C-alpha cells in the first residue's frame, strides 16, 4: 500500500498546482464574500438567507471541482503518455487508480476544509461562529463529493473528459432529484416506463441523502441515526463504484 500512498501524494501535488482549480476556489471565496452583501437587500430573515446562499454556493462549486478533477484522472495520463510507463510496472492497475482517487480525495478534503474556514471567518464577522450543524453539513458534503468523484473516476476509465463530464453531471442532477424521480415512477401507469424509472432510481445515487444544508441554515438538529445511515450509504456506494472502475481499468487496453 506504500505505492498507493506515493501515487496519492503525487496526485495531490499535481492537483493543487492546477490553475483551473485555483480559479474555481477564487470564485467560491468571492461568492462567500458577496453573500454578506445579501443582508442589505434580502427580505425576511436575512441571516438565514445569507447562510443558505453561502452554503448552497459552496456545495455547487465544490461539486464542480469534483467533476473537473475526476473526469481527467485517466485521460491526463494518456495524454502525457505516462500511462504506458505506469501500466508496464509490476504493480496492479487497481493500485494506480486507487492511489489517484485518494489523491483527488485529499485535494477535495483540503478544498472543503479551506472553504469551511473561510465560511466560519467571513460569516463569523457578521453572525458569530456557525452552529455545529454547519460543520456536519460540510462533512456530509464531503461524503457526496467522494461519491461523485468515484463516478467521475469510473467514467474516466473508458470515456474522454467531455463525455465523462456529461455523464457525471447527469449523475449529479439525477442524484439530487432522485426522490422526485421515485414519486414520478409511483404515479406512472404500470408498464415498461414505470419499470425503467424504478430501475433508474435504484441504480443512481440519492445525493439528497447527504443534503442537510436546510437543517444547518435553520439550526435544526439532525438525528444521529440519519447521519449514520447516510455515512454508511455513502461509503458503501463509493466502494462499489470504485470496484467497478478498477475492474474496467484492469481490463482496458492502452496499446
């Protein structure tokens, strides 16, 4: 596993040097700063509006980073022709893919930690320190990003970045509308369409299981059982998707 750690470390170093990543982080920090101005124009409970916009914007831009990093995971190695050298070494390919995924995971963890620190500092000047629910929401966001990156990694093993990006964005959108998809399927007439919707609902991840931003905005406590179930669901689903990605990567011909 030392080789996996080395690959993860190198992947992390490459990712944090990427200028596009810096640009997205800049817009995320800018959004957090601009959210403070909403207090002057928002109607109703302005503090909740500011918290909602800041958390929502952070989650969206973090997802953009996850997609951006994940879809180029294998393609960059092919483009630089380093994949041929790596694949020829006496090392299982699944270790290479796992190491690169863990490197991206470390990058996402650092990015979420950085944005959480900015969130605490910027909103702390206006509203005081955030509640514990905010940090739980960021932890759930990290679970969502881990799963989303696993899907992006899977698509990167057999598709070009543009195609992989489209697939991953579809997973992100469907995942956040999974509950609506289930209700839509329940109301449909029995037949092929209803069965297809039910299968799609069971296959795609329910990303709303990790969304507790509303509770964080309103300061509502989240049951421990709900957090435990979401954690187990996210971890198990991520492992399953990565297993499929490794299986495909092991069998891909790079000649």
